[in-house]
């Protein structure tokens, strides 16, 4: 099973043979011309989900097997909490509830950071906040002298006390995210699963599963 995951900045194509056998066929920038080259001879085999509105026509024109909210709900009977709820969030929540716990917080670290609370295998509610890159860039844009090298963010968890401005920014972002996750975890009494491109930020702290999306789709079709 080949699955295209079209996001706002990146496009990944997964090959899923089983829950325990998932490979990445390609990981490219979200550009139509580039994607066309990669899928030219395999269109009829590819399932696709998209959170990028610019690719809606592309999926139709290329006759990809689109997985939208309506189809996914029919396959799984796993319902969105409200109209317009992201298909990626729905799939990730479903996968986490099946593979980890019926009571789980799913945090997706992408262009945006989403927090979705699942109780008794049902999505209760969630939050959407800016992603790591967006947080860093928005601060440096509005306050030019507050610049932070990208590598500082990855080291932020190890700062006991920031020793300079760059570390202070990184530490502030890290503490904010950790505090949010731990607060939800405690208040809702749920497990935590992290997914998305920046999930490694929480390596060694929470459970990480970067393949939640293809796993959720695979489970839905094999149900």
C-alpha cells in the first residue's frame, strides 16, 4: 500500500506492508512539479491525504485515491469532533487509540503543533499552535535582535539555566511545550504519543511514532 501524505511544507510517500513494515519512498518539498515527477508511473496505486489546499485539484486531476474525512469515518466509525477537523489529526488519533491507549494525547509536531485528546477511543477536543520553526521565525521577524540558531532549539532540553539570549529563547519554547503536554497529561490522565516531522524534539521523554498516519490508514483499510 502506497500512501501520499501532503502537508504544507513537505510531502512524504510511504510504502506500508504491515504495521511493523513501513518505509519512506520519498520525502520532498511540497511542490506540484516535483511530486508529478515522482508519481508519474504509479498514480493508480497511490492513496493520498492532504492538508494542503493547493493540492486539491492535483489529486483529482491525477486520479489519486483520496482519503478524506467522510471516507475515513465510514471505514472506521471513528468520528471527527467537529466539521473541518483535519484529516491528519483524525487519522493520527485513530491510530494512537488503536495502538497505544484508548485514552491518549496525540501531539503532532509539524508546521503547526496540534494537541488532540482522545478518551474512550473518541476525540474529545484539541488545540492548534504554531510549529517550532514558526515560533522561532515569528519572534525574529517581529524582534530582529532576538535571533536563534536552529541547533539551539534541539539542545534546549539540556539547559538547566540559559546562559545567553539564544539559549533563553530556545529554553522558553521547550519549557512552554513540555508544560502544555504535561498539564494535559495530568488533567486528562492520558498517555502521550508524539508524531510529525519535529517529533524527535521529545526523544527520550515521550513515546514517539512518526508513522502514525500511515499506520492509521493501513488499519482503516484492513479493518
